[in-house]
C-alpha cells in the first residue's frame, strides 16, 4: 500500500514526542498532533481552526507575546515571534509553564510549525536551585558573621587565661605551684592552637579568606619563619637553617607564609634529631620553595592520608596527641585556594621534603624595612613607664592591667576611643599605648592610635593586639613605632614587645 507524502507527513507529526501545531500567519491552528491531547487535554479536532490564544494566552488579540508585541497587528497578521518560556492553558482552565519555538515551512504562505514542551519539572528544579542558592548565600553570610565574631570573642577568654597565667608566674614561687602553672600554660597553648586551626578551616570552607596577590621577596618570609621557629627548634636540639634566596614570587604573601609556617611546625614536631632546612630553587617561570627535615619520615602507604583532618602518622585515634592533625589539612586548602602545587617526598627514618611551586614575581624596589626580629630584652626601665591600655572586654582589660602593674608599669586602663582621648587631655603623657583592634561600637584600635598620635605626637609607640586576620590587618603600613600581635598573646610575648618598643 502506497502512502502519500501528505499522509506520511501527518503520521510523522503524530509520532513526534512533542506537542506540535501548524499555525497560519493569522495565528489560527490548522493542525494539531496527538501530543496536544496529552499536554492540553483537547482532542486534536477540538483546536483546529481556533486561535493560538486558546492554548497560549499571551498570543491572543490584545495580549502580548514573549517579546511584548501585540497578538495580531493592524493587518490581522499574527507576529510569529512568541518564543521562549510562556504559559499554557489546558481545556479545564489550569495553567502550566511551557517552552514554544516556531519554524517556518518554506513558502507555505506564512505557515509555521509550533513545537511545544511542558517545562513544569524544569521550572520546579530551577526554582529549587535558586532557593538552594539563596539558602547557601544566607548560610555563608551567617558563617561570615560568626567567624568575624569568633575571631575576636572566642579568643578573649583564652587571652585572659594566658595573661593571668603570666601574672601568677611572677607572684608564685612554691615549686608545686610553678609545676601546676607549667601544666596550665601547656593546656592554654594547646587550646589556643586548636581554636586557631578550627577557625582557619572554617574561614577557608566558608570562602571568607580572599587571596591578595602581589609580588614579594621569598627572603622576607624566610626571615620571619627563622625568627619564629629558631628557638623552638633549638629547644628540641634541632637546627633550623633558611638558605639565602633572592627570588621574588607572585601570590598572597600572608597565605604563603601560613603554608610554610604549618610545614615548618610540622617538620619540627616530627624531627627528633638533625635539622630543618628551608631552601629556594628557581625553575624557569617557577620558584620552588622546599621544607626539608631529617625526621621520622612517612610510610608510602600513608602519604595519601596526611592532609586529612585529625590524621597523624603513627598516632592511634584514642592516643595522646602532640597537636591535632589540622596543620597539613589547612596547608592543602590554602594550596588549592591559591592554585599552587605542593609535592611530598618522604622516606621512613630519613625525613621528608615538602615542595611548594609558585609563579615567579617581579623584583620590587627596595623599601625601608622595619627590623621586627626580637632583640635581647633590655632591663625594665626604673622610672616606671606610663602605659595607656584600651580594651573593651573587662576580663582581658583587668588581666592585662594586673600583668603590667606586676611588671612595674604605671597603667591607665580605658575601654573606648573617647576615654582614651579624655585621658590624654587630662593626664597628658603616655609612653606607650596598648590597644585591642576590635573595640565596641565598631571602633578600631587603629583609630585610637591615629587619634592619640595626632594629640601626643606621631612617634607615640603602640602595640595593636588583634584576633583579626583580614586584609585590613595585612595591609597596615610599616611603622617603626608599632607592633602588631595576634590573640591569644602570651604574657612573655606581650612584655617583650613593650620592652622592645621602649628601648627603640
């Protein structure tokens, strides 16, 4: 049996998976396939000769199509441009979202094929995605607010404990009590390290930390790491050696320093004898910074796990720990954030090598540098230097005041910028200012320093204590009369900063 071309075309349209219509240039439906029944609830013959507006209200006279144009123009010609996401109306009056496209049929007197798809499910998914994105944005905003508060407030009680421990060390002499203070100091230090690590991981997960890329000298980072870890390495009978490096790299200097700081701390922890070495290798457009140690090494089958949270090589889950297994997890997250490459080589009993690859940077003109290395602490001054302390947390303020009093300073303690200025007006001279960075009512310690220097002189020496790791802190200009330290600061560290500034 021979099928005519017209019948073949009719059968093909009926077999199509989508609802299909033939519409003339006046918007009148001339043909509807079987899928129209499933989609709109009409029999095919029930829509023949009807206007498209019966199925798609936006296409009716007086309405507008998807482009805002009227359904039929002044010539009675329907503009076949109503494409995209529209609303369909079923025979029972219910509506649903649809997607409609038109294709002209050659020279068939303005006749078009309209292909219609029900996009109810897709629309539902899109709405769900938008809602999920909004929920995620709200959650991230909540995390940001929490971390901004936690960086300051969670460190405050630890700061108080550290200062009170320093006070007791200066007033208690009984051997049993000093042993207890040693244990207490270790516990405070462990709590502080865990808090800092957890906050770092939370900040990385929430996207709060944003890299600030720039060109910087590797030697500056090496010098800071040498200053920070030399005494710790020496206390374990180890040698820390940082090779001379003249290379510049391009990345975020603070985050790169944090990566290397965690790697050096990890190397010291797992090295019983020998040395830890920092070296710098130049490879075409890359600079490779290596942290090498002569430590216990890592078995090959455990290398894949060393970046997992709370994982420590050779330490059982319920065993006593030296650290928390978070340092290398933070390293991995920072490496990913900065889009860098980190390689690990290790041999059991001989040591490990962590190699960080960074893009080469452009050498910068030499600029005056402040020597931030800790010099041998001079003897305290006998004329009792005058210290103005600005701290809004009453517990931290009192603990700091007590510590400085015990050490022989004359301390005036206030809690705001206004009170600090009032003290300067009424009592005048201040030898040294100690201020928290985050104060109440949105005030900043940097504002306190600027205001008091304007009144007392630009050379006023100051210590800024902060739990903030934001760009605002990283971008503070170099200042020979300013020292910045992070909470929780130990009593000995704070006192050393004061003596250093007063002796400068």
